[in-house]
C-alpha cells in the first residue's frame, strides 16, 4: 500500500503497523495475513460485513487477543513482546459500553482514574475536564443507567481518554445511536484527531467512514480487499460518468461529434460520457469542448459511492446494487 507522506516529503510516522497478521478459531480463518500502516494523527476506518474480522483485528492490536502469526507494532511497541507498552499508549472503546450503570457518570470516571493510578487530585481534575468536554456535567451525579444511548457513548469515550491515550480504537462507536448523537460523536472524533490522536475506527456505516476517515480498508474473507482514500476506492468501481446537458440543439450535435464513447439522449439534449470523475478527465473533456467551440449548459459528475464499493468488494456476502450516486452540478469554471 502507498506510504503517506508529510509536507516535507518524508514518510509520516506509523502509529499502527502490521504485516501478515493471522488469526483462526478452529478451522475458521478470521484474519488471513493482513497488512496495515496507519499514520499518526489520522483516522483509519476498517469496513467489512459481519464476521469479517474487524473486531478480531481490534482485539489483537489492542493486546486483548493474540495473533496466530504475523507482526504488529502499536505506538512503537511490539504487541507480542511489549503488550504493556501498547496498553499504556492506547484507549479502547468496544462495541458494547463499558459503563457501569449502577454508579454515576462521575464515579465511572473516577474509577478509571484509579485504574490509571492517578492521584486523587489529578483524577478529580481530569474527570471534571472530560465531563465538561463531553457535555456531561449536568448528568455527572446521576446513575449512568439513566443516560440515553448517546450519553453513554460519550461517557464511554470520556472514560477511554482518562489515561490521555495517543491512539484510540473505536469499535463501531455509533451503532444504535440516533442521527443527532451520531453527528455529535463524529465531532468528538474530529476534535480528537485535531489534537494529534490516531483513531482506528470500525463501522457498519459507510457514510461514517466517508465522512471521517483519511484512509479506508475493506476487509472480506479475512483479507484486505482494497485500501485507500474514499475517493480512490470509489474510482475502483465502474459506472461513473459525466453528464452534459444542452439547450441549443446545434451545440448538442456538435458536442456529440467532438466527444467519443458518448450515450445520447436526444429528447433531453444530454450526453453521458464514461469517467472516473478525476480532475484529469474533466480537464480533458473541457479541452475537447473548447476545441470544438462548444459550451454545455450543465455539467454533472456522477461517481460510485462507498456503498457500491462495499457491495462490489464483498459480493460473496451481500447483494449488489446499481450505482446511482450523484454529486452536485458543477459549472465549467468550477472544474478548471
């Protein structure tokens, strides 16, 4: 996979790296030699159908489970030979809340502070800061079982941050949350990354990965089926195209002659040209129109979305569907 570069041309340091990571349960291979490299201060999203091995990958990298083969380093520590170093550098929020509902939110936080061996003074200071940061001050003295799902998730992540980890594993953190709570969680994740924290995210929501992740990997049948930015993954799937619409019939006919491999819609005076939506292809198309002295009245770029990518790459486990994602109309000046 490509190595992300810093602005000075040097490779970004890896917060998490893995080579040939393997794990089986009986005769079931869950991870079949996966490779990962996650730069510090970024969001990495691991997608995959249920049972693909996402949670297993999180458990191994966070030292909650051992691998059957391969090597991995987290925060510069080998997960096999230095698990203590890994645990000291990370925080983990699992699929199921670690909040104790029988005690208050504040007591949950103070308990985590004790587990991190903070002094009482430091523990109370950190607890107060995090409760305020996650908008839980008013509910701090109430039993956590009375919290809404979104409040419990916020408290869960706040508890994870007590030890000031530089790497956080979030295993499906927004599952079951309402849209408003999901967006609140997204904002929390963005703020963490802006502070230099590395986030390893697993999610069932493809729009979540598209919204948050710097890089995305799709896990299927124990292997990484594809990895890259959201835009790079979308370009893997055919079906993208550019649609040109005209109001002048003569301009429409001239464009149809100037452009190759077009699908015509004579009634709508529209042309459809296969494209991956890249800037290079858009420039080439506009240059050909300029050479022909033709100007389109409307240009729309249609690209595949992450749903299309997910369905195509995990075709053995989920049904496919046609690509229909549409981006907003762009004027000719917008893309030059």
